[in-house]
C-alpha cells in the first residue's frame, strides 16, 4: 500500500471509530452538545482540532438557527446539516485560509453533502425531520418530553459525519491525512 492509500485508510479508520463511538453513545443523551455541536466537533475531533470554542460556535446553528421558523414561513435546516457544511469548509480549506478561487469548489461540495442528506431522509429542514419548531417553547418542551433526540435526531448526526467524509475524501487524505 502506498503512502496516499495508507493515509486514506488511516483517515477512514478514524472516521469509522468516531461513527462507532457516536452509534454506541449518542442516542442516550445530548450531554452538553446539540446536533450541530456533535456533528461539528466529532468531525474536528477526527482532524485533531479540539477546542471548546468549536462547541460554543456550533450550538446556535441548531435550535437557534437550524430549528428556527420565521414569521414568513421559512424553516431552518437541521443543525447536523448546518454543522456538516461548516466542517466541509474546514476540511476543504485545510490548515490555511481559503482563497477566493476555492469557494466555488467548497460550495459544490456542500451542495453535494446536502443533496445526499436530503436523499437519505427526505428533507434537510429541522422541523420536517423531527417535527419540532424550536423557536416555540412548547415545541422545545415536546422535544424533551417525547425524547425526540433518542428516537430521531442522533441518527442525523451519525449520517452527517459519514456523508461529510464521503464528499471530502480526497481533501481529507491530501490536507489532513
């Protein structure tokens, strides 16, 4: 096996181990994270980028933005989708600032990720996926009372982590492996 194949195998092994860890533990509770934070920090953990700022950054991408329903009827995307797109930017940029010419490739990779997610679950909209309007306190209470996390939401995180790996496999090896 050449060095590139070895790097790719190592990166895939790290993702497999993270997904296995998430499958084993995630449905039993959110802990101090939500769907966006779990998705984003899990991917960054695989990359060796651990910092509590990433958790804090990702938290509002879920219920605050992701689960938001506007007065004009717009519904926000699932937090795992928001965080998956953010992680794609980190992966595609590598360990350097993203240059202007690279943006279109990153946009297309994020769109591919969102397409795969929607194909898998039928929607990328938080309310469509979990049935909750997080901008309504009653919806938030229902989320807790019915254990929507343990019955539904954790699955979106696991799939998002795997799909990010799938759409960024070359960059993971080249820039992070």
